[in-house]
C-alpha cells in the first residue's frame, strides 16, 4: 500500500554497490562470468547506477583482481558503471577500458586511513588530488567516498567538524558527488541530520551528497529516511545486503537494496526498480555464494513464493 509522506524527494537514484563493495568482502573469489551476470541482472531489474569493480592492486583486494576481464563484459549495458580507482595507476587502467565514471575512497579518521590506505588522512587526499583532477579533465564523473563519518572502531565517535573538513576537501578538488559512509553502522537519525546540516552550513550543497549506511545496529533505513527528509536523493545500497568492510571487522552488511526499495515504493518515491526482478537476482546470487540472503525483503518475498 502506497502512502506518501510530505517533504521527501519524488525520485531517488539508487547507487548499487553489490557487485563491488558487496563481492570484495567475500572470502572466496566469485568467477568473472558470475559477476558479469550479476551486473546484467541488476541492470535488467532497473538499476541505472551499478558500481562494477575496483582497479586496486590485486594484492589488496584479490576478489576484484579480474577488473580488466570483467569491465568489457558489462560496459555496453547502457547504465552508469562507476569503478573505484585508488591512485593514478588505477585511473590509467580504468581509462584504458573506457570507464566514464570513477570513485576515490577517503577516510574521515586517521586510524582507518592508516588501515585502509597506509597513509594519514591528508596524505591520502594528496594522493587522490591528481587522480580527481585528471579524471575531471578527461570529462569523467568523479565520486568521493568518505568512510567512518559517524564512528570509528579505533577512535570511537567522530567529530562532525572533522567529517566536514575532509568532505569539503574532496568537493574542492573536483568530486561532483560525495558519499557519506557509516562504515560500522553506528549512526542514528539525529546524527545524520546534524552532519548534513553542518555540511550545508560549510557550503556543501545537498544535491552533491549521497549516503551509504551499514545495518550493524538495524539503523540503516531510519538513517536513510532522515537523509531523505533533508533532501538527499542518492542512496547507496547493496543487492541482497551483500558486503561489509575488509578493513573494519565490526562492519556488517550494507543496506539491502530490496529493503530500501520496499520502503521507497511504500512512500510513493520513484526508483525505476522492479522489486520482483531485483529480489530474484539477489536470490540467484545467494545461491552462487552458497548461503541465504540477509535481506529481510528477499527472505519475505521468497518465502511467499
């Protein structure tokens, strides 16, 4: 039953991260053709932005070592296929294959920057700056991910002004979309609203902001709703709730795309996603991985069938 609520966006673009952020956290390596079929099925379900892979060194993320083999299999699907690039070498690899959207992955905290990139926050930003500048010069869209925006497993609570500083730096260097990550899932709605307000006050417009919530404490949907009420209209999610974070053991799965779509459609918000096809895709992927999907909506709809 569709019951709209006031003050919410008419449409939300879902930034699907299951094929990259989801599969990179798997213990076993998923075959390239299975990954390609996953992306195809996600596109067929109506998702228009599907993060395809990551051009990081295979030593660090062996699950995505097949980026050169995978990307040509999916690049002509007619959807947006952003890829993660950690440095200029990664950008070179992405450009060589015709990628038109890239993303860099920064941290709001020193501890996670050290664990994930073996650099300080400012050293990581300095590494990303030439990547972003070159990508913009090449006419690419550039997304800036910012992890640990609400809490850090080593440092605890993260001051809002610290997150604002790094977000502004990413925006100033040329990122046209900024994804705020609750990497360990500790955010609550008031915290979300406070951070978004602080970013606006610092000159970062809501139209450039996306949100990326993990569901560790069951707060991902309530936090998403808080962001929607603030005007955010881009939400990251992972089909079937796949993923976590290989560098933060307390991080559990991403917000499941199906759970997000169920809520958005119930609010009368357009997504362009066919929930039945999406659910079937996640159920299929769960079979490939040999375990049930953690998505509540996938389980509910599959049980009905």
